[in-house]
C-alpha cells in the first residue's frame, strides 16, 4: 500500500516557527481568557488545547480567566441588575457572592475539566490562595468617561502585592495554574478584581516573557466600529493617543491600563487576539505576521521582519 506523500506546508510552518521555539523555551507566558470567549465549550476546548501545545513546546503557561458575562447572566437570573462603569464592574454584596460562585466555581472548574479532557496537567487557584494577590478595597474614585462624580465600586480591589511562590511551585511541577481573579485583603475580606489587571500583575511578578489577552475583538482597532482597521502592532505612545482620541471603547479601557502596567513593569510584549479565531494563540506567537495586535514599549523593539510582515 502506498502512503500518501505529506504536504510540505506543515514542514515549512515548523521551520518558520523554529526560531521562536528556541527563543521561548522555558519562558513564562501569562494567557488571560476573557469571559466573553468562554461562553461556548468548543472555544474553551480550543483555547485549552493551544495552551497545552505551548506547554508541550517548552513554554511555561499561566492561565488567568475572567467571567464577566457569566456573572451578568447569573445576576440577571437572580433578578439583580449588574452595573458597569467605564468597562469595570461595580460589586455590591450580592454581586460579590455571584462572582465567587461564577469565578471560583463555574468558570475555573470548566477550564480545569477541559484541561483534564485534553490530558493537560493543571491546578485551579485564585488570588486568595497562598496569598497570591493581596489588595485593598478601592475608595470612591473619578473614572475616565464616567462623569465628574466619584464612583464607589463596592467590593472591588486594587492590588497591593503579588506573592508568586505558589505559581513558581506549580510551574516547577509541570502544571498549568488556572487562576481566578477573585482576591482578598490582608484580613481575608474577598474582593473582585478585573481579570486583565490580575493577569498583568502576575505577568510582572513572575517576569513573564509575554502577556496574551484573548477577547471577542480581533485585537486593537483604529476604528472600533470597523474590524478591517485592526492594528498589527502599536507602541505605548500610540495606545495613549487612541485613548486620548476616544477610539477605545469602555471594554478596552481596563485592557489599555493593564497593557501599560505590564509593559512598564518589565513584560516585553503584550498580545491581543480573538478567542474565536482558529489557533489564534499559536499564530500570534509563532509567526511574524501574527493574527492580532502586538503591543511593545517602542516600535524600535520590533524586528525588521515583524515590521515588514505587519505592513
């Protein structure tokens, strides 16, 4: 029986990816999975599979997940209206209970189950575990795009400290930590923290090579109403200009803050990709052209090949 001759396309892709494989072996990637991309089991499985491929190729992966849409859905089923201000959730006592159920219960467990189904060793954590994230309750604060009156976000936390020892331990044991952003203050009072913020803080604390944010949009859009205006790359100055021009929607504002925090904290590169695009994580990491938006401190940080591929 004659065996069909394999296509050279796959081998070409492997050759193109080889420099990245050598560069990123044993490096840490923090991958944030947005709640909006976790609404379908097929997407969860696809994203977890890609995280598993990264791990198999020698990358040490930390997953941080959101759960905003799931929290909103449960809140509405309980006849309690969720409130958002400038892309951030206001968390009252009932909202905090919902966040606990959804983040540490539903979403974290679904991701761990998907990891088990894919044969990926993973462990579930939250910001509360082993003092991973310590925060304080945010005082009323004026928010960009929220008017002149200070906003009381309720049981929402601002991060004081990250103690990454439990992440280091899990990674040394060959596990993928799957982290819920629910955290606490020094007295153990639970606080809800934006998942992008937690992901950025963890990436800084463990000296990650990359922070990857998955979301519904394909990346950063120059015109948020037109997907064809996807920016292949942008630096911090360009990101600030988009914010000043009002080009970033409410949902992008917390991400922009997290991106700036990560890069100024020492994370060299932040990627934004669509969670519904096939193999988005792998394409963004292992090809010059990518499929989303790469954010760097300065355009000078891009290689000539990357700049050429993005034209």
